[in-house]
C-alpha cells in the first residue's frame, strides 16, 4: 500500500473511532423513575423531575435526543441492550440511582444528577458511593410478576461518575425483594455497597398548619445516618418536619428548595391541586436539625408576623 493511502486510511480510521466513541458517550446515565413518583416526586428529595421525556427507542431510534426521562415500570429492571431504557447525556457529570418507598410502593429513580436541578445550579455532592439502610416504612415490592410485602424496607443510594462506556454506571440497584430486605447477593446489594454508618440522634416532630408541634422544647428523637429538616408551605399552609434518614440524595450536608405543583386524582375524574413550596435540609451532626439555620424568606416572615398579630388581637379582645 502506498504511503499516501496508508496515512489517508489511518486518518479516517482515527476520525471514525472518535465519532463512534462520541456516539456511545452521548448516553451516559440511565434516566427514568417508577410511575408512582410522577405524582409523589417530593419523596425523592430531588429538586425537580427532568422536563425531557422519552419517546420510543432511547438508542438508535432517536439519535438526536441527548436527554430523555420517563416514568416506567421497567425502570426497576436491569438496563441492557435487550431492555432498552431512556438515557441522558451526562458528560463529566454524576449518575444517580435511588431505591425509596413512596406511598407504600418500593420505587426507583435513575438519572444524571444535574438533570434534577435547574441549569447552571451548583449541585453539591459528597462521596461517590453506594450506601443503604433500613427505613421505618413498609413497602409493597412488585417485580417479575411477583408481589411481596416487606416490613421496614431497605432503601439506598448509589452515586457514580458518568463515563464514556457502553453501559451506564447507574445500573446497580433493582426493584426486588432482596434489595428491599437488605440482602447481599448477586441480585441484591453488592459488596461495593455499604450499610449506612455514623448514626446521629435527631429531633423528630411535625407541624402542619396548626396541627402538631415542632417547638424548640419538643423532646422526641430518632436515630439515623442523616438528620432532616423541611420547612415551608403545603397548599398555602405552614409545614414543618424534622426527622432522620438512612441516606441523603446528595450525600453531603445541604439545603435545597423544592417547588412542586401536582394533582391528586379522585373518583369521578376530580383533580385536587397540590402545591408544595419547602426548603429541605440534610445535616450529619448530633441534633443538628433542631437549630433554626434556614434563611427566612419573605413568605415565612409574613407568616410569623401575621401569627404574632393574630395572637395580640386575640389577647386584646
């Protein structure tokens, strides 16, 4: 072969390999969630559900769709070439997958972590690892035509670095009874997943408008890997919850704002609007969720001032 043709062949071979690798790199994270989470997204602890939706084949059928997300039953199965799931371009980013209990149903979320936050939002993350722990929630586990009820279902999180490989890394967790029961097995929690440790004591309370109490003198506690604190409004009414969790979606101390508009379906095609506007925080110190460390927003200040005014008015009557 003449030198000219050899270098010509070599040049276009390199270009072809680079383009092929680029195609593989376009889809870096499996990107889907259990159908129930479409109306229960606030239970994920993630700021928003991606606004890019899956239509048909996630691979060669839609080569121009770099970001896709879908609520699918098969999201809880193992992704493969024979079980194509929607995927999202996440070059240089972090892939996430979580097993949680939502409204009594064992559920899963997968995706590129940045997709769950607004563009250019600085998403804080801790160690990229797989952690799990028992929850205080019972769950119905539906998998492979099998339904099982599990008490205190095990929940968990896996964070991994997106890379240019044919199979996305957020493919460790599955919806089945072994994961729900916290069993280590080939189709359960793997050896690279660890039980949550470093348990701390957290304040536990709830207040919904005028019901319940989360006053600083409350002395009820729980124990978990993370303390949680949620403050804001649900349908215009004050909501405050403090407690503990076996894991944290970002795996680091953080606070995020969650704005969620959804509808609750009733018999007779009646739709009841639901609006949630809260700030949710995770911290890892002893009773760290008892302090008032969340920034007071205008709405919260107005609520406090109106409450004080109402109290003064009541005392003056």
